[in-house]
C-alpha cells in the first residue's frame, strides 16, 4: 500500500510539473531613442529652434510674444508668462550674461509620450554658462514643454 501511495505521489508531482509555454512577443520599442539630426524634418527643427530662441531672447529684449494655440499646448501657454520669464531672466542675466544663440546638439524620440525632444546648448556671453534648453514637441508639432537645465553630457530624463 505504501508503495502505491509513493508511486502515485511521484506520478502526481511529475504530472503537475509546470511546462514552459513558448510565446513569441514583439520586441518592445525603447522608451527613449536617440535620433540623428538628419532624421528629423527641417521644419520641425526650425520651429523648435524659433520657439526656444523666442523664450531666451526675452532675457535680452524684456519683451515676450506669447505662444498661440498653433505653436504650443494649453499648459505651456498658461505656464509661460511674461512675469515668470522676467523672474528667470533676471537670474540668468546676472549669472550667465547676455543670451547669444542656441546650438542643436541632440534629438531624442520619447516613444512613451509621443514627443520629440530637442536638446540645445544655450550660448551666453559669460563663458561660465553651461546651460541646456530642452524643447519637447508633440505629434501635433506643438511645444509640449520647455525646460532649462544645467548641461550634462549624458542625456537623462529629468
């Protein structure tokens, strides 16, 4: 009787052993992928450049032309006010000097959010300035975010 119970237990364990199921899944797209500068439409690059430069030129001219609905999302329009820019520009002019220009360094595609991120190096009159301007454009070719950060060579989502 013991032998039958042991044999039955062994058969039960072997029969319940989990089996590997082979499934083929499509490889996921990377969340963030680097694009070549030539891979992005020239008009989109120019629009990102012009809108980013418009924000930083406010520091030199103290005049800001607000974004309209065809250029930016509602949240960007709401958050980019002349008062906020003036406050930021005062600090930037004190530390970095006069804004000169933007230099496009890298472009990334955020597949999760569906945005294209343009990384510009902001050039200022004082050589201590090492700033980055990130302009994110959504699928509708509207600015979805503008960020100014300290320049860090390896790209990281902040």
